């Protein structure tokens, strides 16, 4: 393959990644909504849980309701009030721990406090490892780790999220695990994961992007 062809493929991959980058951040916003759905799935009958969920629902509603035209001071006030409600449950296991940590993480992410958001997303994972939200939170944790410059952790979280066969962003997540290693100059490690993407998700657009990255790395002599 010529260098010109390889460069063209690489340009297409970069364009594809940029086009889908909003999906990475959109999941962050969707995470709180996903937490709400999880409540219905769990269908708790415990009185304490019901009371806690009602408090979190009220806090989330108060935080998000008619928030488009708020001043910075009003937004900050809402954030602090919502975080105060979350703090009552972030150390708990089960749905309360998941919901509260996801909301707290969403707030931290909005404030660009990625270290705090990372901590809360991981806490949400640990609070409900068997919930479908675990893979969403791992993906979000990876995004936050990447923002803080912790590339190795980001790659690991992306890979863990991709292990969930029902996670709708699994191909994207596995590709990201390769991408962050690729960007860190770890070509061999990246290529091995790109290959996994092509093998596990052969019909997905991310598999096409992964194959293009493999070709580009080969053309530059970074891998065999």
C-alpha cells in the first residue's frame, strides 16, 4: 500500500473518530437517565430504599428542571444542593449508591472536575457491579481518566466496559482502548487491541476504523 493511500485512510479514520466524539460525552449526560431506568428495573420493595430514591429523584428534578436560562450562580447553587442530597447515599451499595454516584459524577463532569467524576463513576460501578449501568460507568470513568492524562487506566476501563456483550458502545469502547495506547506511542499494544475489534465486531464501523489504523501503523513501520 502506498503512503498516499495509507494517509488517506488515516484521515478518514480521524474524521470518523471526531464525528463520533460527541457520543463519548453524550453518554455522560445519559448516565443519570440510565440510572433512573435502573430503578424501575430493580423494583425495590425496601422502605428505606424507596425513601432514598424519592429523595434522589427530587434532587435530580430540582437540579435539571428549567435549567437552560440559569445564571452561573444559580447553577452553582443547584449543583451544591444536588450534591448535598447525593452525599447521603454515595457510600451505599445497590441502587442508591449507583444513582447517587452517577448524579454526583455528572455534576462533577459538568464542572470539568474529572478526577472527582472519575471517583464517583467508579463508586457507581462498585455499588452495582451486576447492573447494566456498570459498563456505562466504566466507559465514563475511562473518559475521565483520559481527561486527567491517566492513559493506562483509561485503556483498562475502556476494555472492561467492552467486555459487557450487551453494552451498546462495546465496539467503540474497545477501539478507544486501542486508540489511547496508539496515541501514547504503544503501537504493538494498540495493534493487538485493534485486531480484537476487527475479530469481535467484524461488521461494525469501528472494526473498519481499527483495520485502517492497523494498515497505517504497518505502513509507517511501527508494527509488522
